[in-house]
């Protein structure tokens, strides 16, 4: 296993573990639910990185990059922002709506076009890195 794969699986286990711990300590609290959601997005990023580190073909790695970013990474800042708003008791529904729309558009672009990623190339003798599109 490569260092990239080890670090990715550590991110996944620690994030999901801590998120689940917080959630189970207060399932009914909105703050705990939002922290778990944030931890889940980070955990998905870690799992995706682990899958990327195991990929043996560029096409598999390319799709792993796309899905990891579309399902996990795009939502990390939004989940964290939502958590901070709840923590500070700030209501920003219009801002959140804009962020959700921007993220949804990015997910669509990641999964259906080559604008962000057009290929994957083997780097450092360890894993496939994404090749940026036009």
C-alpha cells in the first residue's frame, strides 16, 4: 500500500469514527447531526483517495477522482459552513441556497464533462493523478 493510500484510509477512519462518536453522543441535537454530516463528507474523500491509490488503470482512477470530488469534496466546505452557522446560531438560508446550487452544478460538471478532469496519469510510481481539462 502506498503512503497516499495509508493517509487516505487514516483520514476516512478517523473522520468517520469521530463523526459517529459525536453523533451517538447526541443524536437529537442539530449540531451533532451537522458535525456527522461534515465528517461523512471528509470520510468519503478519504475512502475515495484510498480507492484511487488502489486503481490499476487510468480510467478507473479517473472515475474514482470524479466521484470522490462529486460526492465528498465538493460538499466539505458547505457542510462545514452549515455546521459553523448552527454553532454560532447564525441564519443564512440565502447564502446556503447559493452554495448548494454552486455545488450541484459542480457535481454535474465533474460527472458529465471533461472540463475539470480529462485523464489520469501515473505519478511518483504510486497512484494515478488527475490531468486537468482545458
